[in-house]
C-alpha cells in the first residue's frame, strides 16, 4: 500500500473545461476541502474521493460527485486511488465548465485522467503502520534523544517536561522503533 506525505496539485484542460486536482494526506483532507471551496467559489463542481484505514485496519472509502451525474466523477477518482493501492489519502478535483458538454462517458474519462495526472506527479511512499510509543528520560539526555529522533526522521507528537524528566509521545513504525531502541541503549 502507498500513501502521500504532502499535497500535490495538477491542472488538466479537457474540451475547454478546466480540472484542478489535489492529492493530499487524509489528515489534511477536511480542512483543505473547505479551503479549496473558498479558493474556488465560482467552480461548477468540487468532487472528492478518499481511502483511509480505520482503527480496525479496515479500508474505508467515500466519494462525492457534487452535482455531476451519479458515478461520473467521484467513483472514477476513487478507482484510481484503488488501482494504485493508495490509502490514507484523498483527491479533490475542481471543475470549471468550459461550455462543451462531455457526456457521462467523457466526464468519467476526464475525472479519471485528472486523478491519474495528480497521482503520477506525486511522491508515493510505502505505507507503514504507526504505533504509539513513549520515551521518558532524564533532562540530561534531552538533546541526545532529539538528535536520534531527527536522525531517524521521527516527529514527536508531544513533548512534556515533567518534574525531573522529559516525556516524548511518538507515532512510529515498528522498523523505526527497533532502530531507535538500539540507539537509545
């Protein structure tokens, strides 16, 4: 399975209609959907599709056609996410109507082509399941631990300064956790 860490944007013009597609991590989807709607108030349609893993490790999928004929916009976009086995990611596509009707088949191809273009432009990375992990250590080791976290490209979710120690809360893959444990000894 693959996913993305940042937002990618591509523009497509098909029969004078303009399609602007955004591929983003699922954590950024809801906030960015609202921002995209604000940024494009005159767009005819703003469709989306996403796939994410829930807490039971099941893939949850959803899509919206935003007024386009049923199944002509969100589903083709979702199918590209499925085809590339992308999870915890979403695609939002903005359409500005160009005056030429595409028909249902033409819309399916246009939205699919837009999804394909933004996926091909993205740096897809292998999905790694993240687990919660805490490090609690003396103040004296704070810089050393921060150095190790940076070295392994691990971002702490939270850092608490307690009375006589520091506590880091992490979301980390099992592979990085094993490397970190070896270095912390």
